[in-house]
C-alpha cells in the first residue's frame, strides 16, 4: 500500500491491467492525469480527434483481443467519443473509455466543458461509472476491465472528475466483487446433448457463425466441428475469418451482400447451428421467411440474444469455445453427402464475380490484388461498398485480421482502427480499405500515423460518390442521386497524404494497381493509395431490404448507360483534380 | 398480457435511470413502477408491471438481468402473489355530499386523512381493480387531485425473493 494522487492511481491501475498503449487527447480537466502520464512509461498516442481515439482503441482490441483504452477530456472531448463507444458496443468490443469530468462540486452546475457523459452513454456502454472519490479508483478500474473483457465483451466508460485525480489516496488493489454480474460461461450439458442430436439427425445442416466465435477464440473448435460432420459454414461480417474461406466447406458471408450459395443454403437448411451470432436484420432478410425449414440451435454467451429476433428450438447459453468443445465430443463423424454436393453445385453456378475491365479499375480487382500481394495483412474497412467488396473479394482466414464496423456501420472507422491494430500488432501489414467518402471522416488521423511513425496503408477506392447510397438510389429511387455525388468536392488524396508527411500514390489504370500496392507495402511510412475506380460499379449480389434471402439478385454490376451518365457528372471535377490522364 | 416482476437492485444513484432507460430504448411498456429500500439498505426492490406477450416478458427479464446493478429479477405469478397499491385522492366534498362519500370510504375500508369545508383526502390501499373502482365511484363528486404509488407485490407462502 502506498500513498499517491488519484491520477497516479489511475496509471497504476492501467499498469496492473497490462495496458501498454492508450489513445487520447488531453484537455483542461485532464491536466493532472496527463501530468501523471508524462511521468509514467505508458505509451500514449496523441490523436487529432477523440473519435479517432475510440476507434483506435477498438481496432487495437479487435486485433489483439486485449482491452483497448481511450482517453478524452470532459464535455466535447467526451461527446466526441460517443460514436466510437456506440460502435464498440454494437460489435461487442472490449474497451475502457476514460473521460475527464469537471470538479465534483461543479457537476450539475453546467460548468465549462461539462457534459453528462455517463447519462449520454448509458444505452451504448456495457456499464459506466462516475467516480466521486479517489478511494474508489482502484475498485472501479478493476471492475471496468473485468466487465469489458468477460462474458459478451463491451465498452465500459469511467468518468473521472478533476478533483478525484488530484486527491491523495492509499492505493490498494481490491478483488472484483460484483453481485449482479455473472457472465455465463459453461454451456448446459443437456442442451449440448440436444444440439448434438439435432446435428446428427439433420441432413442439410448449416453452421452460421458470428463475432462470438472470434471473441471466444473458438476458430479451431469451429474448424474441428465443421470438418468432423462436414457441415458447411457461413459467417456474418463480424464472423469473417473464423472459418478459412479457402476451405471447401466455407460458404463465405451470408445476408444482404452475402454469397448466393450461403443464402440458398440457409433457406434450404433443415438445421441451423448459430454460434455467437445474433440474427441481425442484414443477415436474416425478411424474418418471417428466414430459414423456413430449419430447426435452430443457438449458442450465445448472452442469454438475451437467444430468442430475441427468431424462435430458437435449442438454446445453448455459454461461451462459444466451451460449447463447441463439448459439442465436438458429442457428435459422431459424418461423411460428405448429397447436401455437400448440392452446395458445390451452387458454388459453381453462382460464384461471386464482376466483369473485369482493361481500361478502368474495378474496385473488386483492387481487393483481389491486395489479397494476392498481402494475403496475411490485417484488413480494416470503412463502411459501404468498400467494406462489402473487402468482405467479398479478400480470402479471409483469420478473424483478428478482418476489422470492420458491423453493427453501427460507422464511416470513418477503418483508418483509425487500422492505426490501433498496427499499434497492437506491429509485425503485420495493416491496410484500411476505404472509400473517398468515408476516408475523409477521420483523415485527420494521418497526422497521428505520421507523427507516431505508424506505417498503416490506406487503399481509397475512389469512385467519386457515396457509393452504397448511390447504388440504392440507382435501384430504388429512379437514379435521383440526391447528395451522393462527391466528384470534385473530394480533395486530391495524394496531395492530402503528402501534406501530412505521408506517402501518396495513385493508380488510374488497372495496369498500375499492382505496382502501387507493391510500392505501398515496400515503404515503412504511412501510405494513401488513391485508386480511381469505376464509379458505376455496384455491390452484388444483393437481397433487397425486406426481401427473403432466396430472393437474392445478381445486379448488373455496371450498366453501360449508367456508367456514361455518371462519368459525365464526374468528368469535369476529376479533370480539375487529376488532369487529363485521370480518365 | 400484464406481468409483474420484482427486481432487486443495488441501492445506488443512477440505477433507476438505467432501468427506465432500458425500458424506453427497447420499447418495453411499463404500466407501473415502484421502488423502495429493502431490509438490507444496500439493496432496493422495484416492482414493475409490464405489458406484452411471453416473448416480451422473457426479453424484459433477460435485458434487466444484464444490467450490472441488477441483482435479481423474478416474475411474480399473479395467482400466487399479493399485490397492493396505495392511492390518495382529494375529492370535492360539501355538506351534502360528505356523508355519501364517507359511506363509500367505509365500504372500501379506506381512510379519510384530511377534511376541509370543500374537500377531503381519502387514502385507499388494495389491488389495482379496487383502487380503480373506488376512483370510479368518487368521480361523481369531483376528483380534484389524485396520486398513486404504483404496485408492490410479494409471493405468498415461504418463497422469498431477496438479493
């Protein structure tokens, strides 16, 4: 036991929790804490916008499996974290967010830079705390980290009034005692037996895998189960990489922009084994006609997910790793059968594809090239078309190497998440697949990457529009492109990168794509690659909103007339930016 | 369908907000909510009446259980529980109506806790139906003000719902 200030106690807690890096930005009420940071050996990454800090902590957590930590000052600093916290909450990411708060005696008085951040984040945190006394610091931090990483992980916020960081305290490290928190872990034996029986009886099983498998570190167990019974595996966006996509049993992603064969398999299945997935609307399509012939076994660590969106025949509450281990022991081996053949047929008939082009870069081609040249890279994504193409055309094999904003769908996530991931796993190449719309939402973090020498790569699929929304307007709003054409309003991304001291590269022709990627991978500095891609390209296939999964459509990827129309809109602006050779 | 649940929570500031926030965020309908300390001052007990089918009730219970400050959630089966609510009703009362009101008060085993020239305050306890019935009967005299506590409930017999 030793005497220290509250701020020093906070750092002692972080040290004891094994935190080696924090992402943050200081402010008035955080002066005592930042003074303690200055005198400690913790690695602090100064961000340029607090949203970046939250996404970095999130990316760090997803890449390493450890709890990510971000820090922001009171008021606007704290509210700037909100999107990042909501994002982590929707995707069950273990995170501790520390916010400064005004002195305790000023709370509720509308003091300068005061915001009720515990109130604001109530619905988007797993739990949150407003510290009122320095003596509670150790207990609260220990509880916060415990809550963030156990059970279904999630963000926990600690609001830290200035005076609490100044007051002196005798530091003790208490045991966690939370009478109201019992994360379920071990699956019920009877339920496992029932699930195993159902799996053995099924003739058309599908294993449907979500982020729960990733957080439980259960990829190995999933592989063992699937190959033992020869059951096809489809993953959600959050579950990507949990099952190797080059395995014949892999169906890739399901849902709105999933593969046709994954969606067909679900609709024809007689048994769905859902593991750590939550039957999100983007996955199920029209819920009433989802998997009409299937019994559903649902393994989830969060009891509240079972039965929330669909009726479940066999609920199994427990950690995915533990439940799958138990299940493997209960099931007998099954040979390949008719069902596997049928799926093989679908895979042959309806592969993911696009029409290659010699003259204009297809965004899917860029992803394929990234996969070819950096197969082991960590891929982060922004949100929209870039995200779906990265999900579809990169062959994923490791869940910690695909980092994407699933539940909240946060544009501007991928770039800071890449910085966080790179901090956690510096040995990996980290590439953010971005769009020209979303990259600008947090491009200020280029300064963070450059100053801290974090050599992440950004691949901007520059199609001059907010592509996913434009795609919907083309399909469902009679091509009225309301507020989706960016054209000339985007900056020159090469110059933007250079302005920050990063490297900027551009490819305007398919033949330049490979050399740009190679050059980016060869440099040890942050790089922005600007790929001028076909503006009319659409993400295909697609289940229209509210339709049944089997009503999945293969879109005309790039309708000729449409392309011309869009080209005309963009041409002028593009010429201004890129010169004649832009097209 | 109406369901009554007892929720044992940590007796701390902000817990009520968490619960109320959960109900509004998930679009669960609260009919009635009451809260007070238990025999152990560290814990408070809430009695919540919610509307919805079995699936909704199951979600309510599971989502409440996820809150860190919630220690225990139990459904109280209507047939095995006693349910009470208290209401105070200020009703217009003059010389002519006073005796008639007092008769109603007696029939309902309610109490008069304040009298003035023009009004009286009546205190009544009972289940929801009894209180509704009483209010209905008093309407003819003119209800000036009404306050209800919301339901509290407890299982009959030996079963105990505690932290």
